[in-house]
C-alpha cells in the first residue's frame, strides 16, 4: 500500500484534521455555513457523516448523502430524482435573471425530453474518432506551454499550465476563434461560482453579467456559423445548430434547439469542461508532491512503458482515474425527489432536495479499499485489482458527456508534464479555491529543474 511521505510542511496542500474536529463539523453540518478548515480538507468530515448520519438533513431541510451505494441509487433512478432545478434557481436568482435562464436551460439541469435532445447532439460529436483526432493538437499545445515554463525555470501550475489547456480544447470544439478566447475563463468561473450553496451579492452580480456577455458573444458566433457551417462530424456548434439527422449518419433525427436552448447549452459545454479539467490537472500535480513514492513509481513505469505506447497510455489512464477518485474536481450533484420515497431507510417527502456528495462516495471504504490512499495502480484489472468505479463523472443518464475528452486532456497534460519536469517542486504553499462544489487550486507556484 502506498504511503503519504512527509513533504516539506510549509508547502503542504492537505491539512490534517483531528477526528474530534471532524465530528464537531459533521454534527453542525450545513453546506451554507462551512468553516475554513472544512475547505482545506473535507474528507474527515465526510467520513464522520458517512459513519454516523449518511442521509443528513441540513438546516434548510435538504438532505446530504455521503455513502457510495446511496449516491449511485439516486443517480440511477432518474424517474424519482429529477435534475430540473427551476424551483430552486427561481428562488436563488429570481425568474428574470440571466443566471436563471442559463442554468434552467442547460441539459444538466433538465430531465428528458430536453435533456435527451441536447445530449444526443453533443454525444454524436464527441465520438471516439473525433476525440482521438484531437490528440496531436493537444500534445502540441501542452508542449508549447512546457517550453514557456522551461524558459522561465518554473511558474504556476494553475495559471501557466492547467488552466491554459481546457480553454483551448473546448474553444476548438466549438470553433471559437483563438483571438476571442481571452474572456472565456473569467466568464466560466463567474457562472460556475454562482452555483455555490452560499452566494455573495458580488458573486451573483458577476455571474449574471458573465451570462449576459457570453450570450451576446455567442449570438454573433452562431450567426456566422449559420452562414458558414463547419464539418458537423467534428464541430459541436454546427451539430447543435442543425439538430437533425446528418447525411450518412446513423444518428436519429433530433428536433432543432430554440435560440435560447442553443446559446445556453453552448455556454454550458464551455463551462462544463473548463474548471473541472483545470482542477483535474492541478489537483493531480499537487497530489503527487504529497505522495512522492507514487510519483517515483509512476515515473519509473512511464519510463519503462515509453517503449510501448500502449503501456504508457494504460499507466496514465489508471493514474488519471485515481486522481479523479481521490480529489474529484466536481464534488457535488443535486436532485429533487418528485414523489415521496425512501433512501437508506430515511423517508423523504415529495419535493425533497438532495445533494449527492461525490467527494464522500469516492472515499467510501465499502466501495474502495484504503480509500484515503492515493494508489495510482488502483483499478489495474490485469493485476487482478477490482475496477476503479469512482463517481467523479457522475453516473446514470446525466453522466459526464465529455469524460473521454477530459481523460485524454488529463493523460496528455499530466504525462507530458512529468516527462519534461520529473523533479518539479512546489516553491510556495498552493492556494485552494475555497469552494465546496468545485475543488481545486487558485495557484500552485513551482520550480522546474
Ligand atoms: C475532469 C473533468 C470533468 C469532470 C470531473 C466532470 C464532471 C461531470 C459531472 C459530475 C457531471 C454530472 C452532473 C450531474 O449529474 O449532476 C457532468 C456532466 C456533464 N459534463 Fe462533465 N466533467 C468534466 C469534463 C467535461 C468536459 C471536458 C466536457 C465537454 C466537452 C463535459 C461536458 C459535460 C456535459 C455536457 C454534462 C451534462 C451531461 C448530461 O446532463 O447529460 N465535462 N460532468
């Protein structure tokens, strides 16, 4: 079993928490009033909840689920547990707010039939072939970022590396011209920031402004693409615009999207693949500093596997999934019970709101052996290990539509970074984003030797 070695304490990212403190936070657990030490390390609190109150009712009456089997059961039953959030977002943002229109029109916060229509169009563009075709461009992009870092002798893992990758990938996917990509990251952060359970007036204002600016920009892009359609086999925006069966394709006809459905789902795709993938790469490269034995053994394997490209990919595939299990970049999903039901022996009324905690389910010892250990060979079925069925991409009808793309980005970014800078070291303490839903770092300065 891998062990967590003593890193340089000054630069430690994970702050230990005593069982007594975890228990105290769990007893008062309220997503809207979390103390700073929770954000630094939520996993001991999740453990306390899982053991003592796996279906925890919070002060606002909603329920917080922490056990793997319960989270999967809710994801699986989309008839009972709706993703439609018009009621909650109406109360949170007001019905006229741009944030309300955006979130309530996105596929992830809808049930069939809107959900199925949009999903079919997106999935049709993210085929294995289309994703494999992105690999050479992605490798080139990553190498150019690594060249810049090399020239500076280091930089910031987030600013100079992790956050620079997804914006280009999703920009390419939707055919956003490179010169227009500057504001995408800030828009995305502002819109997703407004999903936090507790919202400041400023966060809400920034979120609404970002939806308005983003929508205005996309209107122009869509008008252009209507005049000059792209290749619908690869261009997601053209597929979403056409919304119909494509010549020679086996995809069944799909009713075209309305203008608002089109614009808001484009924004959603740009956002969905952005911060999540940045955090996958950033969390992984920081975690390797805290688990130096795992880093050394991964480097050794990569060196050996280098001679066999398939072996190289296999090592990284396992590693990426373990990074996602260990520190999932999206920690929470939400559902609403459309009828009275029972979860883990607890009776829930019709209309009950549920938060499914991916971060807690991914550390459930009933599903994962040594769940608090980062084991980059976890899930190696060739070695007889059970599959790593983590929930970082959710599960069921809403399971992440971009998971293959995210895995590809993770493999290329983490693999090439490690090959280029095997001895990288954090040069200051990494700064966490301080959010419950999206877990990642704002900055992580490092020296590249
Ligand atoms: C490490 C990166 C990523 C993580 C951790 C992640 C996580 C998730 C999760 C947990 C969900 C399900 C939400 C729910 O059911 O409540 C989801 C949905 C989704 N994700 Fe991702 N995602 C990632 C990257 C991406 C990328 C790169 C794309 C785009 C190309 C993408 C597009 C989507 C879409 C379209 C949905 C909605 C699916 C639906 O409602 O049917 N994601 N993602």
